[in-house]
C-alpha cells in the first residue's frame, strides 16, 4: 500500500478529483464532535472484527 | 401487453422428462486438516447402450444422440427446505460409454462453509434432453450411469479430492521481525506502518488516524510438483497475496459552503489481515447464500 493508493481510495470514497487544500486557521478552530468520534470508534472496532475475504 | 414497443410473447412449459439421481458422499474427515482443496472431481461411469436398444430408438444423428447431464449441489436447510446450486453441466453422447468427469470443486467449497455437524455432500445428477420441445430426440432416456452396488464395484460413482498440504504450500502467518526478508523467506505478513502525518496531501485534511499498520505480504510460495502443474495447466504459479483485508476508518475535514466540518469515511481493503499462497486462475470460492 502506497500513499498514492491511499489518496486515490480516499478521493474515490469522497467523490473528489483532487485533495482539498485547507487552511491551518480553519483547522485550529475545528473540533471533532462527540458523535463523529463515536462513529469513528465504532467503525474502528468493527473493522478489527470483520474481515473482508479476498481471493 | 400494454406497450407498443413490445410484442406479447407467449411461453410454453416443456416438460424435460429428466431422470434424477442423488449421490450422497460422507465427507467428514475426508479433507485433511490444514489443507487446501485444489479440485474435486466427480467421476460417473456411463454404461454402454445395448445395440438392440439403440436400434429400437431408430437412427439417431450425432447431434440428436446427445443428452445434457447436470450436476447440482443439494443443500437441505435447517427448516427442511431444499436449495440447489448449479455446479457443472455437459453434453454426453449415447454412443459413448466410460468415465465422465465433472468438476464439483465449487460444491465441496460450499459444503465446507456449512456449520457443523455438516450434512453429507449431496450431488444431484440429472439427465435431460439437450433441447426441450416436441421434436427433440429421446436420447436422454438411453443415458445410464452405473450406481453404487455395481457388480464387483465396477463403475461406482467416485469423488476425487485433490488437496495441497498448507504446511508445505501455505503461508506462515506473521513474519519474524528479527529475520530479514530474503528470496527464500516463506510467504508471511510483515508490519508496514503508513505515516499519514508525513504525507503532504494529508495535511489539514486527514484528522484521524495519524498513521496505521497496513501490513504487507512478502516472501515466496512453494510451487506444486510439475506433475500437478501438468494436470491443472489453468492454475498459474502460487503467489503470496493478501487473502483477508480490513477497512480503515478515517476522520477527514470537508469544506462545504465556506465552513469546515469533520466527516467519517471508511476505506475498504486498506489493512492486510492475512496473507496466503494462492494460484492465479484458481476458483474463488463463492459465499454460501442463505
């Protein structure tokens, strides 16, 4: 897995053509709400449990 | 019927007059533990048609002297209902006799997915007309396969299971972190850390995680003996590949209407869970449907 592949998958998932350029100022004010963090943790736990079966 | 674009098409039900046989194979302990099924072959002995019988059926042209033999896997569900899955189908000629071979690998793959205790492997063999319809030949009535209890066991149905011992031909789990990977390293899963903080495109965009263990499959796989490669030329060399993967959740910042907000996304197949040796061209087992 390379950084480019990861970027490609992320762009595809978000239906973007290129990575957005975000200001540091915007980010400094950004707080991750509890429900978003909870959703992330749930997915993280599920991804450790579930395995997708390839070839 | 109600559209001008389509003409009404009438259908007719044509009875296939199939003769059906159920083959039952007790499979428990037939497949060695820690082995990989390469191919399962069903061998049925087609009995010769007596000349007098052929004569009674009149002259059958080579095309009309064929019947379709279909093998289906039969599963009895917990509620007692049956479900069949098409496994293999081929045409046989009534003028021939001898062993007919069917690839039933998929049926055994399905059977392996059943919860224990597993029912026996049930294969339903049906012999049908090659083409349905009133003008079709009756060749299918002449096709007979030897059944269990044939004189001196000659021509009894056989199931051949070809397996590879994964102790020799499989992967070895996780790599030894102390040992460097060389050409001789047996297929294993190696730690590989993806550092997102070190990637410029991820700056201010990817909020979580800062990095993750992706793992990669490294090393080589032992190749089957040449005799097997000759037997199954459709199988490519065995390669060390990611056989099980997991998704990677992320929190990214999204800019919408001048505002930035965090969003959760999940990227599929980003982390390797298991590495295996697999032959290119090998059957990818289908998941068992309910």
